């Protein structure tokens, strides 16, 4: 399964994925969890600039630095039929 995971920061604009894990310290995990970045949650990268990403989680949009986005591991979202 680990081979299927990649950091959120590696995704390009318009890509949807599912959060698998947040690898960060307790404080950062708590902050991201409060924003909705929890395992099995779908996210969509709206914009991927050099230094940051704008990511949709549910009805909210957040700007994340690439450093923080590196701590959020995602997997491909299965296609819905």
C-alpha cells in the first residue's frame, strides 16, 4: 500500500485524491484535523503554485505551504461508477 501513497504537494491542479495519513507532529496533526484533513477524506487541489497549494476539503478551501502539504499523504480516489 505504501507504494500507492504520495505527498499532497506532488499533485497538480485539478487532481482529486483521498487522504491516507498525516505524518506530522501532534500540534500540526491537530490543526490539520480541525481543518478537515483526516484519513479517508477526499481533497481536490485547486491551484498548485511554486510555494503553496490551494486545496478543497468539503466546502472549504485552504492554502497550504508545500512543506505542510508534504506531511499529508494521499492515495488515488477510486473512480465512481
